């Protein structure tokens, strides 16, 4: 965490691993275009957790990219999460200082926020007012090189009692996706 000159706590943690992550994402061919396999995995995340929104998210120095995205409508258009300016549908990009995935990547640990408003550090995040996010469950995607590539996460506009079961579920699903990424890298899928 750092502070700005006016003494306010900046909500997004410093990410010193970002340049190495970007190189690894480029090597894997991830982070700049939608991927049907990741969209399918995001749909699975939503089904398993019962969450309306789910993402496979890769993070660079300045932004987040949802290579996998599931919304309640099942479509990536309309007034859903993170609608693009001008009503152009759901954006697969989000600023790095929005949301909670950057915290998960830097901490390298899963994060459970049953009601983000219960946590002053997270309640002021722009996604609360701009999108209406009230709960978050996410886990890092740490690959065989030890780099946190990004996250998988689910969010809701209502508080959710994720509990220990939710934590174990999201961690298990992150491990499953990392195995798929490794098989893909090895030419297995």
C-alpha cells in the first residue's frame, strides 16, 4: 500500500511483479483477446457458485482483462457488469484500480468479501458505486513459474455468505484452471 501526497490511502496495492507477468502472459498468448475456453470456465464458475457474474482475469501494469467472462444474461452486451461507456455492452477491460483482483494478485491469496461494505479498505472501491458490487470471491492463478498471472473471481450485487466452503471452492477451481493452462502450454489441449 502507498499513500498519495494528500495523505489518503490508495486502494490498489503496488504490483512489482507486473512486468514479469506481462512477459509470461505474452508467452502464453493470454491477456489481450477473449478466449472461448475461458468464457466456458467463467460460466462454470457462475454455475458452481451461483454467482451472477464471473471472470477469468489477467492483469498488466495498467488494466485488467477478462479473457473469460460470464454475465447473468449469458451475453456480453447490455446493461450488465462494467458496461462500456455509451452503452456499448460489457467491457472486457477494467482499470487496474477498480475491483479486488489486483489485491488477490499482489497478496497471492484468495480473498472472500461477503459484503464489501463491511471493509472500509474495500468499500470505497469504484466498483461499489459505479457497478453496484457488494460481494466478491476470488483466487490467484499462480502458474508453474511461480508468477501470479491473474485471478478467477465471482461477484454479486447482493451480499453473499460465501463462507469457508466458498473459499475452498474458488481455490479448487483456480487450481483446475491452472492445470488447463499448463496442458494448453504443453500442447495437450
